[in-house]
C-alpha cells in the first residue's frame, strides 16, 4: 500500500475497463473467481464520481470482501470518493475485490502476494485463521452489519424446533450443510450444535450420532456444498426433506428473487450464532493508515443514510435489530460466542471425520459371546451394533470383515477372513450383513486377541489407502486367553514396531460386558495411536460404537 497515483485514475474510461478486464483474467488464471472494481477520489476517475480537484494523490487501499457485501462497500467507496478532501474527509482510492472469506484467510496466512490492506470477511471466526506467523490481522471495526444463521426448509420439516440437534437430527430430515471448512454458515452451524449443549445438556454420543454420519456423507461427495442458492432450490422442491443452515440474509435475498418458493426460515429455541462482518487490517505496512481508511468506510456504512439500503439487502444492523416488513426470523436469541479454541477444534474434528474410511472390522466369536444379556446374547448385540454401524458409512468408505476366536482359520489361525476390504457398494454391504447374520459363538472357543490384532494390523497396513483413515475396529467381550500367543508386552512391542508414521494405522478397540479387560484393550489401542472403549452395559454398545468412529 502506498500513497501514489493509480493507473486506473489517470486513464480514460475505456482504458480503465481494459485494466480491470486484465486483472480479472489474471485472477481467474490463478483458479479463483474475483470481482474487482476501483473507486477513486481523483478528477476524471469515473464520470459518476464527479469532478473533484482537491484529491490529486489519493491513498491506495486494496480491499477484499465477502461477495454479498461488495455492493454496500462500493456504495460507501463512491460516497467517500465524492467527499474526498472536503471537510477533513480523507482522499482515498479503493480497489474492491470479492472473494470467499476462507480463501482470503488462507491467502493471508500463506503469505500470498495478493494480500489486501483491508478485509471484510462475513465472520470474525476467520480472522485467527489468517495469522501468517509474522503479522497478526487486527480488527479495526468490530462489525458493519450482521445476519443470524437460520435453518431453511419446508414447513413440514420443522415439527420440533427446540434445538439444532432436534431439527438436524430428526430422522425425517436431510441436513444439507455448506462446507464448514470454506463457508461461515457451515462452520457456525457445527459450532451452534456444540454451544447449545450448555442449555440442552446433550451428551457426546447424541451429538456424535448427528455429526459423524453427516461428516462421512458430505466428506464422500466429489464436491462439498458451497452454493447456498442451489441448496435452497433443492429444499423448495415438493415433499423435500432438505434443511439448510444458512444466513438470514441469503434466505431473504432468495425469497426476493423466488417469491414462489415455499420455504421457511426458523431459529431453534436454544438460539443461534451470526455473521458479524468486521473490517480487518491485513496490511503488512502502514497499518495505521489502513485502519483510518477502515474507520472512514465504516462511517459511511453505519450512517443513517445507509440504514435503508442495508435493510433492503437483507442485512441487520450491528445490534441484530429485526428486518423490516416481517422478513426473516424476528427477534434473535444469541448463543454464547465461540472461543478461538472451539473454532479450531470444531474445524479440525470435521476435517478428520470427513475423511474417507479404510477399515477392517474384527468381531469376537469366542464361546463367551454366547452368554445372555437380558433376552439376547452378546453376539446378537454385537452383530446388531455392527450392522447398524454400516449405515454411518457412505458408499465410498472401504470396509472388510474378519471374525476371531482360537484356531478357527486356515493353518489353525485365531482369525478367519470373511469379506476383503472393499468400497461399501450395495453388494459389499450385503456380503458383510449376510456374514454377520450367520455367525455363532464357537463352543468352548477362546479369545485369540493378540495374534488377531497383529495380523489385522499387517493386513490393513499392506492395503493402506493414502486418502483415507486406516483403522481396525476390534470388537471383543473378554481378554486374550490363547496360551500359544505372545504376551501383552510382546504384542505391544510388535505393533509399535510395525507402525510407520507416514502410513498410520490405528486400532479402535471396543470391549463389551463385565469381562472385557479395559487395560488390555487400552494397551493395544495406544500402541497404534488409537482409542479403546468399553460398554459395561451392552445396551450402550451403539453409542460406544459412534464414539469410536468419532475418535478415529
């Protein structure tokens, strides 16, 4: 940034158009879509700016903004340009670039040459993501507008709006979440599910039951959802069960453009989070000058003259006042503001959960699995949990099946390979379910846990999938009792020796019943960087299974 004359403002209108076209082509060639416009304070810059002779050397300010805010910023820039040099108004030349907030955060964090002087993201949650380790972006203006996150769908999908978890976890609805790693509504929806727990006391398992399959499903898509209008179109179709977390502003705009759409926006009773549109200083030098320019822009955007235009565009003021004309969701109940750590944890967890799965399920069929718990055997409860767990995996996940006891396989191995690891096509799912259904406890069969764990680890490592999380899901009700197997210490050392940090394979051990040895399972899992879980009450097996998937 510097105070100099711009090629744009020193040229005629035709040459200015050529300049902007060239910039646009350059940006497109870098793989991103921007809309760039320049608004100056110099005589002859644009006919509609008037003929102000008092600003011959305006300060150049590069501004990156979330696309929906660009029209408002352009209006403010024009207003400042018209006032430049009068009554103490600074002489400023703004070049305004529209780009997704997450993209700008990454550009700034990675030291891109396209770093702007000012940045208007749709949410302050991206500011911490833009730290390049040298210059920490600072918020010059806390907010120039707001828009709460709402849930959009047909009325029939909102029978229970008591919480985010109730709406999105309803078995009759299809949550369509915008990519949380690249859109604020997607990220804030995930955060709202977590933050409302202070009011609902929802358990980890209840939240995981929604988030895990959602992450797996959306993570398996060739391209994540980023177009909110396309999702609104799906939600508006007759009998659609799609529910879309989105900003109220995007919903109001869609309603204006599609008055025939039978859509409703609601805010769960627990409250919501909102987009806050700060102005952030990202300049590497002359930060004070950039901050002053931010204050000047904010003065225009927050003035009384801008209030009507802001409301018509679907934005609320900085105090979240209702939109006029009964539009939107009315009064807003706010959830607590997420901390930077909560944002980081939520996005990191989503990244991990949305990765594809390359797993081998290994199920204990030793004699003790025939013991009854209530009206069902441990084997029946395990098979039901495993079969139900298949529904948590998308078709792109890869899964295979083994069973184990003692000396049940070829060459008297303690394990038997039933279904090789393969993508969960309809046929593969059928194979796994059919094999699970015909399993029975081996009379007097022992638990060859250690040899099986080592063999399963070697198999998954041999078939390692670089683009997936590689795991062994180990189900057992007891402890190793095969006298011919290595000791626990020897098994742990073998597993640790097999580990390759560049190709990690983790054991997720799931014990069930009072005889499951928690220490033993923990040692096996931790030797591979995995986790262990024990369901003392077999009725808890389903929730434990979901917790295990979440820990991968």
